[in-house]
């Protein structure tokens, strides 16, 4: 695995769009480790990530920022701590169309909060389930006194993924400068 | 410029055809003329777009003759023998010439006569004459007795909101965040839903925040020496993304308006308007100075050096992604 000095982690539920999000930003072809999805109770997608997705961007001075996508299935959770160590922040993607997206949010947040506090949440597949209110995510966070940014996005759109990334950076900038 | 709104009824047409006609008419009509999309049962209709097959219907004929209003028959004939003079438009529309002609000859001619009876005032003058809205005007939307509320202004319907489900459905042919001090609201009834598009629904807080944000002279603002804290991050519109993220990042920790203005080097009026828009959607609370956490990190030499490294890194990241 390539470990860069600067890292941004993409985490979240299976099928939420982590691989697509990395593809939209990466300047190299994403090293994806997709396999046939045998867990169709969790998600109906045909393929799913079983290792780590890796993409990267190069800054003006030549330094690289690694974009790491964690596998969505819980049985790969032993990798998450390694990937998150020293990361700039985590972009947590949650699939709104899942039966219990708040449970997913709670599960991933509880884990990734241990590795760093700079987390931005992107809720995807909003149009796939218009009956569930989008406000539930804010309400859930407010009830737990968590003031993390949560935005409603399409992971295939570069501008939407950039919004999450810009929020990660702005949060740090305002906090430390 | 005038302060006029036309009530247009569309009847007997499918959703796709109706939406297509609405969008085309909105583009053809001058922007200072508002449109209220309505039904034939509306007592105040100014114009009817009717499926040709239902044109001879007694009810439709009564409305047209009694009210003496312009009408446009919509036909699916393949021969495309359309004519503005004959009030006939064929679909699908390959060329907007007939529709534009009909608007100019029949619709605008008609409304010009009506306009001459009205006093002519500019939009800006009209807006200045109207009182600036209090923050509570918008905040009260969330406590309206009816869970579904329709918002209008002098250009017609803006949106219908559901403050229980935190949703908004917009009038599809208007700009998303366009309004002025003539904005008002009332309980929505089922028939009102013809005026908005149900194809896409918006998060209420995101849409209402951006509506207020995009109209700086709409509401009163809080004092610059007050401290506020945001409850959640509002999703910014694309154009003001950078500024709105910066302001949100400051106020999510609790901050004084003047301090944020100084730190970010932006006009205090902009920061006041940002807080006002958040107060209007119940997303900000007044706090004491000691509760503020913004800009509290101590500055010693070691930290200054670290800050320099961080600042350089953030700038490289921002350059790379063109933030």
C-alpha cells in the first residue's frame, strides 16, 4: 500500500459512492480493488471495494496528497486505523436510500471519531428515497451536540465532492489560523 | 418596469407538456412580469392554455367569454398548422416563433391595456416603499398553524414549504433565490400545488437560508457586538461557497460578529446578514462572550511557526483544487 504524508480518507457505507468520489478528484487512474458483491442484503450493487481504493493529487511543490477509500464492509475495519493515522480529515459518505442510514451514520462516526475530529459528512442517493427527510441527519447530530458539517451530494459530481473537501480544509484553516 | 403578475391556467395537458410550456413562457415573458400558474377554477385567471380537445367544453367557453381573456389551444396534430392569430399551438414545439408571436399579440397586448390603468412604478422604488422584514417574519414560518405554507411575492408564487418535513418545492420557472420585500405567505391548499414542481424537493433550511442570503436588503440584522453560535452547517450555494463555508466555520464555534468581520476581512454588514439569515431559519442562538470558542488558540512563537507551515500547505491545497 502507498502511504503518503498527506492523506484524505473516504469512509462510509457500502454503495455510498466512495470510489466514485475518489475517481472524481484523482489525477491518476484509481487503484480500485473491486470484487463481485456477495452481500446483497447490505446493498444491491454488482461490485464492491474489498481492499483500499487509492487515488492521488499533486500539489504545486510536487508533494502528493493520497486519497484513500476504505472498504465499506465492517469485516475490513482492521484497516481503517492504519489509513486514518495522520490524515488531514475524513469524508464520511452515507447512502440515504438505505433502510437505516442513521444507524450507518452512528456506526461509522463512532469509529472514525477515534482517528480524528475533522470529519465532513456527505449524504448521497437523496433522490432515490424522497420519503425520508434530509433534516433527520442534522437533527440527529444536534441531539448529540455534534456540530459536524453534513451536506447532501451526488458523489459522481466533482463539484459536490470538492464542496466536502473545501469544508475539511476551511474547518482546519479557521481553527488553526 | 411594472409590478404585475399574470394568472395563467393550464388545463387538459400532461405534466411533461405543462412543464415545457411553463418554462418556455417564463423565458419569453419579460422578467418584470410575474406568473402564477393556476387552474381553470381560479376566479382570477388572466389567460388559459387548453388542450384543443377540451376547447369546446361549455365550462371553458363560459370562462373565456365571460372573462374575455386570451387563450391558446394546444394541439397534437401532426400537420403543425399553428398560428398565433388563430390561438393555436402544435406540440411538440419545434420553433418558438408561434408561441412568441401569440405572447406578443394576444397576451402582452391584453395586459398592456390593463397596465395602463395601473400606476407605473419601478421594482426598486416599489421595494423601497415596502418595509424591511423582521427576522421573526421568516422564523414564524416554522410555527405556522398549517404545516404546508405557500410563499408569494409581486412576481407570483415562489415556493410551497412543509415545515414539518423540512421540505420546499419551488415554482420551476423562477430563479431559485429571487425575491424582494413584497414576499408574504399563507397556508397552502391542495390546489396550490399546481403552482410548483414536485419533481425535485429541496431541504427547507438550505433553500430558505440561500433565499434570504441572496437578497441582502430583505431583513433586519443583529448588532455587530453580539455573539452567536450556529446549530448546524448550512449547505452553501455554489457562487458564495467559499465565503459561506468560512463564516460557518467561524460561527459553529460561537463568535462575535465584529470579530469575524475583522478576522476574515469582510464587511461587517455581510457577517450581520449571514447571522440574520441563520436566525431566520432557527439555526443560530445568542450566546455570551465567554461561550465563544472562535479564535481562542494562544499565539506563541512555536505556534506561529507551525501556523506558517499549515498556512502554506492550505494554500497549496486551495491552489490545486482552485478553491
